């Protein structure tokens, strides 16, 4: 069995996929393939398409399944919507991991079945070969899952320079007749290429909703620091803390030193984590208290 697995893995190559015809050509019979599937050494992705296990994450499974389905449709459909956002390596905020989304290349026949949604081809588009362009993917994703999802993916797209704001505007126009396009259209004026993570994107929009004007990505050369946001009206720094920042005790100590240095410059520092971002009242209260502390500190000088 080990030799069969090694052979199939070689056939799958970097794409991680092989089909039933390739397995048969390599001498792996239908019965042997079924046995490998029962033992979970091989995983079925779509009709006639397989991968050698294990699959490490739902994102990996989704992409492998998407590539298998794109191969199945052989140029008649391409990866799109949330699937294309993931394909391009952009972050997903809301998504349904079990469902692959494809867009037809040249007809308007929609289809839905378990694990797959086929969208009609937009009028007048030049169909790509495997996956829609990044800007189109972000706009489709916003139509599918709302404005915040589009902002999270759109910020990352601009930050990584995978497309421009003009590209996104053109994608909105291309998809203007698709339901939900208003969410993607309204996203355009809210994007910020300086955002470095989904958490920063979400915090920026929360602050805007609450009426706090901020400047993102402010550098403090005195302490060799760059912070996520500084309030425009008070000496208050606002940071989003992702767990990845603090992987070791040394990281935590270094960040504490950095915060102490910023306070010595006369700033209050407020931190938020992912779990805080849905609670606008919590955000408002903590920022307002920091403003009062900053004003009190200023008055004592």
C-alpha cells in the first residue's frame, strides 16, 4: 500500500490532485482505490478526482475541491466568489467552507447542488481560464457575504498590490446587475491599503461607525514603533492585537517596553482583540476613557 500511495502522490504533484484515469494508468485498480479511500489514505474530492491524505485544513480541502471541479468543467467554468478569494490567498471573513463557487465561462445557466454553486457568466466579460481576477473575486465576495467581507478582502488586495482601486471599480461595474452589488459598491470608499490584517480592517470600520477619526499606521521614530491607529483629536493610540504577535514571552516583554515608551511620549494606549470587535459599546467606552485619561494627563503638565 505504501508504494501505491507514493506513486499516487507523485502523480498528484504540486497540484495535489489525480483522477481515476491516472490511477488506472498507474496500475491502481478500482478496487484498490476504493480500499485506499476506506482507509483514508486517499480522499475523494469530486467525481473522479482524488488527493493523497491527510488534508490539513478546511481551506486546503476547499481549494483542492475547487481545482478538481475546475478541471471537471474543462474551461466551461472558473473559480469565483469566496473560492476565488481563497485561491488568490486573500483573507476570508465570512464564508461557507463546504461550498465551492464557480462562474460559468459563457452561458447564463445557474446551478446549485450540494457542495457547489454555479453562477451565470456576467454579460460582456472576457472569461479567464481557471479563476476570476482578484478584483472580480472581491466584488463577488462582497455580493455574497456583505460589505465587511468585501472590505477585509479588499484591504488585503490593495495592501498586497494585487489590484488597484480602479480595478475594483471596474469589477463593480461589470457585476452591476448582480444582486448584492450595492454592498460591494459602497465598500470602495471605505477601503484602506494600509491595513495589514483583517482585525485592523474591522477595527477601523468600527471606529468610523462610532465617529472616531483616526490616522492609520503612524510611525514613532523615537521608539522605533509603528502603531495601528492614532486618534486625530486626542493623544490616544489604538491597537489591534492578533495572537500571532505574541508567540513567546519575549514578544510580550518587548511589546510592554514599547507601550511604556509610547506612554512616556504622552499617549494613552488602547488594545482590542478579535473577540472585542463585535461589541461597539465596549469599543466606544474604552476609547472614551482613554481620551479622558489623555486629557487629564495633558492637564497635569
